[in-house]
């Protein structure tokens, strides 16, 4: 557990590309600067991480063909394995979230969501308790020949788990029944949009879905009482059609709900979008500080970007009046894939 109230950042990476596994870094509260403290490799390709609410346990996917999830104790400036990796009965898990006493993984390769029970001490049971296999396809070949679950997370009310599927152009709302994910409702988005990740408005009334195959964000109304997601509008994240491939990746919302930020690979840009009721307005774009921004995280007035191909994590100070990020610094992390904070 973090000592003295000092904040930590945990950075995932692709070990197959030379990444250091999971990096623990200290966070300067004034400048946002990161300082590397330690690194740990116990599973291959820990590409996405999630921290338990008490900050004592970190969970990581292993984004491999034989996908797995692993738990770690947070011990000051380092991590300690908390049991063996647990198979997720799915291929290529890319994301995970904590929901109703379970870790849920979004398995991109197999197009499924897996539930693994969490014990009272934060460790994982030795096997999955259920798998929800997605069905469907989309018009964009070869990216949408089948389902590709890319993200799963709880909604702000904690009543529902929401999974975003790039292959089926849809978002699924789920519950757990006897430890297994069960479909409550599926919401179709525009065919060929390729939804990748979703971020909720701080008040829980809207959800913003970033689309990978058509660089845009879809604004959806979220009804937590009914578990109902309703698409409303769609806004481009780039000012004009790019001259080369552009693949949006991460999305984040500001704590005051005034801005949405996205990252786009290929053109290597961050986009600033102003929230205007049920619509978004593109304000500007800025360079991401590296190459191939895979994920971004907003916290305490800063944006942190994991730039996979340039091998760094870059942080930006956000102007609270305009929402525009200004580059403030970076650290070297080969094949960086995500950043979470505790």
C-alpha cells in the first residue's frame, strides 16, 4: 500500500515489444511529473491494469492468445505477485474492470467477456466463473469479421457492466448471475464505426464512445435505472479527413464534465472536445508527445498518454478554462500501453 499518502502511477506495457512489464512510478502532485520506482515482469504483455478501490491490489491482463489475469499486492514502491495468473478462457484480453466482487476482462480475440471472482483479501479464485460470448459482425473487413470486445467497466451506479465491441458496432450492458456475465441489453451504433472505448460523464447521465474505424465520438444518453444506452449524436475528432490512417484509441472526461479528450494513433494527436448538452464540439488538436498513443488518463488537472511506439509516457497540464493540454514532461517506458493511478 502507498505510504505517507504519496500517489503512485502504474504503467502497463507490451513485453513482446521489449516493455518492462508493469512499472510503478511516483507522482509529483504539483507538476504531475512521474519518477520510475520499480518494474516487474511476471506475465507477458500486461497491457491494461485496474486498481482495487482500497489501493491495495492491482490487477493486470495478459494480452496473449492464452489470455490471463493476474493480481499484485501494492507494497510501497513495488508490486508483489498475489497468486498465480488465472486463465480467462478467452483470447487476447485488452481491458479489465472490477464489478460486483469480480474482475471482468474484455477479450478482443475471442470476442467475449470473462468474470473471475475476487476473494475478500483481493486475490483471485483459480478459475473463471463465467464467460459471455459476443455474437455478430460488421461491414468493415477484415476488422469486423466477428466480435472483438475491447473494453469492459462498471457504470457509475455500480449496477451494470458495460462492454464495448469493435467487431459488432455495439455496446452491451450486462449483469452477473451466479458469477457469470449475462446480457441485459445490446445497443447498436453506426455500422462500420468500430467502437473501442467508452467514458462516462461525471454525473453519469451521458456516455461517450470513441470509434476506432471512423475517427469520431458517439454521444449516448445513459439511463442507470433501466440500464439503457441511447445513441444521440456523433462528432469527428479530427478537423478534416486525415491524409493517412488514423485510429482513435483512448478517451477521458474532465472532472467538471466540460470537456472530453481523445487520442488518435497514426496522426498522433490529442483532441479536445467541448461538451454542449447532447453534442460535442471539436475545439482543437495537439500533438500527443510521441508516437502511437494507445491510452490516455485524466487526473488532478493532468492528462497522461501512453505512447506505445515511441516508448514513453507523456503528461500534459490542462488549461482549466479551455481544456487544452500543454506538454509538461515525459518518461521512458518501452511499449507503454496504459497508465492508472492510486
